[in-house]
């Protein structure tokens, strides 16, 4: 009996060691996956590569980028935003190509004064042209724990998700003459910077520098996409740790369309496609057809 119990215990221990190794492998590692872009000592990798913090003070913000460039993929990042009075600060998680006529897919998190809600700002640039803003409030406090923000980018559509709930879709409408990002590889970028000239309540509320440094934490970066091979236009290996290729064709089924409709009804606070005053000559083409 004793030896059987011992055998069982050591077997379970082995299983749990294997399981924690796999979990660590799935989570990725910031030392391997990213490089700092600016901010000197304000960029920190902690916990053996599992946690990354960016901070902002009156001299500078900070940021990083993925080492790989991708042409399509699913990109997940967990963020814990600046607690308390974060007015004037902007944290980002976005994809961007480089150079003229760039493509970009943005998540930006606009801070607020104490007790006032964060705003999630999204935008899509194609061939250098943006102006496709949609803004949301959140159904949770994004400063007390980590939440997952994801961008799915495939040839048919771009989907923005929060904790795996779709909040926005940008469909490929090239057939209607709307440019779609599909030829330029993009990197993942994250940053924390000051934008108190516009970010909070239209720029009326400024950053309180007596509270600096401001800090945002990043965790569990997962890029499940097509990695660009330097010097080649082809997509090389799919750099996928968990080998889940669902993003390649991911869309919205009936349930997904219901969820996004519900989120947009309750939490969308700005939609360029409803801003008639901004487009006196008529809405952009992509606003004219069904949203999902
Ligand atoms: C900040 O809070 C105000 C008041 O609740 C709200 O109108 C605004 O959308 C919030 N977000 C930003 C970024 O100003």
C-alpha cells in the first residue's frame, strides 16, 4: 500500500512538472520574442522573461517591438493598465509595417482621472491612411488584473477581441475599392507614452507628474502567425507554439455576431461610421455595407 501510494504521488509530481513546462513554453518569453525600442531603464523584463513592464515619467515613455515580422496571424497580449489617476497616458499594443504607405492595426488604451473609465481606442490604417477610429469602454476595471487583448488578421478580415470577445471587425472590402492590409509584413509594437494634448477628455485633463512614474505590465505574448523570412516575399514557417491555425479563416459565426452586436450597443462610445458631422460628403465606402 505504502509503495503504491508513493508511486502514485511521484507519478502525479512528474505529470505536474511536465504540465508546467508546457505552460511556460506556450506563454512565450519576452527575452526571446521582443526588443526594446526606447525608454532606457523604463523597460524591464522580469520573472525570467514572463513579465514585462514599461514606465513613463516626465522625461520619456518606453516601448518594445517583436523581433519577428508577420504577414497575417493571431496576436494576443495580456495587459494590466495604470491604476488610479492615469490621465494623459496612453498604453499601446499594435501591429505596424514600416515606411511609406504603411499599414497599422491599433489597440490604444487612453488613461483617465481617478475613478473614471479607461477608453479602448482602435484604428486601422491601410496604405498610410487611417481615420477609422472606434472607441469602447470596458466591462471590467483593466487596472486591477491582467486581461487579454487580441488581434486576428487574416486575408478576409481583422478582428479585435477583448478576453476573447470580439469588439470590432474590419472586413476585406477590396472588391468595393477599399484598400486592405495584405502585402506588407508587420511587427507587434507596445509602448507607454504621454499624450495629454488629446488623450483624456479631449485633452482637457493633463498628466499629474507628481504621480510619476506610471507603469503598465505585459504578460503572455503569443504570436501565432506567418513569420516573414528576411529577404523573401514568401511567408516561411508558421511560428506557432500551439499549432492552432484557426486564425487563418477565423470569422464570426451567428454567436460571434450576436456578441459583437451586444458589445457595440453597450460599450462603443465612438464610431467614425456614425460621425456624420465629420463626413459631410458622405461616409467612407467601408461604412456603407453591413458592419459584421
Ligand atoms: C474619461 O472619463 C470621462 C467621464 O466619465 C469619459 O467621458 C471619457 O470617455 C473617459 N475617457 C477618456 C479617455 O477621456
